[in-house]
């Protein structure tokens, strides 16, 4: 079960991010609780992926404060930051596999970055992670160009899990997948969250994912969190965008 509010894995306060004259995040506050799957939604172009990239350090912020596992990422020295980074995994939008590397090499890449292990151990880890995400070990020597969209997402998830993280960032994990493939992926994420005790921060636009995989939902609008809570909270909200999103034609189809 998700932990209490007092135990956030991710603690974001007053974060502002600006590109040129465009302010994408504007004093944003958000907590992600230990053990939950948080679905992060909002209009296209609102900055959902920007927040993920800001938390993990790929996008600089103008101001604000971010803690992950209780560590202030701005104040942390290089060793402390690397120790935090070892505890998270990231699945980027479209998978972002290295096209010139095989499946084996992609999954082993983060392990090589942090650990000095024999090739035999690296191969054992690779096989274990492939099995964990529902892929056969015989895909190990294929290149990303030889994989389907669904397989790319699963390999990318295996890479995100390579270092046995406690926290996983998923950026639009079901985009580009057909409904059956997306549903299977949602079920996989939910199963892994339960069996491994993961905390999951999932950027998504997929209503099905919100209904089936997420414990809680946070909504981004005008650079801030405009709502956070359960699906029932979202459906009860009178906010115009939330009403359109959760009560529109696609929402009715999802709810039957």
C-alpha cells in the first residue's frame, strides 16, 4: 500500500523551469510517496516530461528544491548524487535505446557505469532482467532496429531495472503501442511494482494506464500541480480541463 504523505521518495518544492521566455514549470510542488505508482498527466506541451528530466538532472531549473530519498540533489556532492542515481531507473519516451548496441549491451550499459563485474555476471543480470519483463533471452543479440515497438519498451524497462532500483521513472511508456500491447505493459508495471516494492513516477496521457495501473494521479496545468489524488478525486473535480479529460468521450469509453 502507498505510504503516508510524510514519507515521500521525491519531494519537489517551488520548482521553476524556463526555456527562453517560456516558463514551463512555475513554482511547482509535488510529492511522490514510497511504494505508489503516481500517474502524471496534463495537456500536451504542458511540461510533463520536463519535470522528469529536471528531477534526474537533465534540465536545469531556475529555482526550487528537489530531494530524492531525502537527499537534496543541489547540495549533494558527486559521490552522494551518484549513490542516489544508482537507486533509480529511467525509461525514456520511445525507449531511447542505443541503436548501435545490442539488447545485451543496452541492458548492461548502466551496470557497467556503476559496477565492475565479470562478463558472466553481466550476462546473468541481463538474462534475469529480460525474463522479468517477459522477453526470451534469445533476443539478447538483436539490435533495436530488429525489435517491435512493444519489445523496445520492454528492453528499455529491463535496462531501467538493471541496477535493481527502488524508484522508476516512466516517460509515456505506452505511447506508440496498440491497446493490447499497452494493456500488457500496464499490467507488467503493476506486477513489478507489487513484487519488487517499486515506487513509480509515470508520465502518461493514457487514460487506461491511469485507471488500471496508478494508485494516485497528479495533474499539471499552467506550470503547477492543479490537482492530486485518487481517480475518484479526479472525476469529482470541477476544474474545466479535468472535467473534459476524465468525462470526455474517451473517458466514457474507458468506464463503459
